[in-house]
C-alpha cells in the first residue's frame, strides 16, 4: 500500500491551511484595541481645470490653468482594532488649505500682458471615516484604509496680486476693480479617501505615520460649472467661485494612547 500523500491530498491540505492557522493567529492577538490620540502635518491641494468653457472670455482666462498649493493642520482621532486585523478610524481635523495659479491678463490701456497670481484659501473642518486592514511586523503595523471625508468650510477667501516676476505696470485701481469681481463662496465637500499608514507599536503608545489621498466627489468635472458669473454686454462682471479642490493629499504624524 502506498502511504505517500497524493497530489489531491496535498491540495486539500493547502486549501484548509488558512483555516487551521487563523484561530491561532487570532488567539495570539488581543480581541480589541482602542487608540485615542492626535495627528498633524502637511497638506497639499490640487484644483484641476478642464477646457470645456461655454463663455469665450472665461475660456481665454482660465482654460488649462491648474492650481496647486500647500497647507496643513491636525486634530484628534480614535481608532478601534479587532484582532489586530480590521479596524475603524474616526478623525476630527482642522486644516488650512490653499491653491495658487498664475494668469496672464491685459487691462484696458496696457500694451503688454500682466502676470497675476490668484490665491484661494479656506479654513476647514474635516471629518474622515476610514475602514482599515492591518498586518503587523514586529513593533510596526502596516495598514491600508479606505473611506469618505466630509469637509466643512469655516472661513475662506480669494486674493489677486501682481506676480513678482511681472514687468508690466498696471494702475492699482484697475487691479482692485478686477479683484472686486471675484467672490469666494463656501461649499461643503465629500472626498473618497485612501490611506497608507505605518504605525510604531510601543504597547500603550502608538506612533502612526499616515499618508492620505482624497478625490472630491461633489465637484463637477467642468471648471466653468464651479463658477457662477454675471454677464453684462457679453462680459463677466462678477464671479462667484466655489471654495473647492479636486484632490487633497495629507502627510500626518501622530501619537496616541492605546487601551
């Protein structure tokens, strides 16, 4: 009689191996961990501009000019882990967000293009919810998270200044009048959020290093649709600009107590 295992037996053993190992692995991990801590760091905002403008004056001014800027912030967070395998993270964060872009503009009475810097900024409260999966490596724990983030503006603004590299001259009143056309409008946002995190597990102390990227789900693809503008004689005389960003990136570091 041949006692050697057949290929079929080997395949069956491999198929049931995870179920045999899983109870032991779960038994070695605590049933539940709860972290309470703070996180803070840098942020980057990207505003994507599409070329689909129905109004010719808007198309000449804004088509193809993506905006980018740096900011930052932080706040408190809590994280619940089960068997050190799956978990849920809830944050309450404050952020200062900013984008900047350069525009070439010709004022009446000028003979050359003037380079203007458009700065949009907002102070936001952010409420992300992340579902996470974990894999531990000694004193470090790697996690991947996915979730949504609700962003509520607290304050916002829009400014236009002459670029330092610009050599053209412009009357200050003309620049002030042009700025007066632009009005920042608050707009709540919901982001689809992805997270990659490496945490240093020191027992009762956790040190997370957190990278995030979010895509704005509430922003229309067409840049022109994010603006409400009033026309007189075929020319825009007022712009209402939504305080929104297309993409948001965060690099955060934190510390937490684990219970």
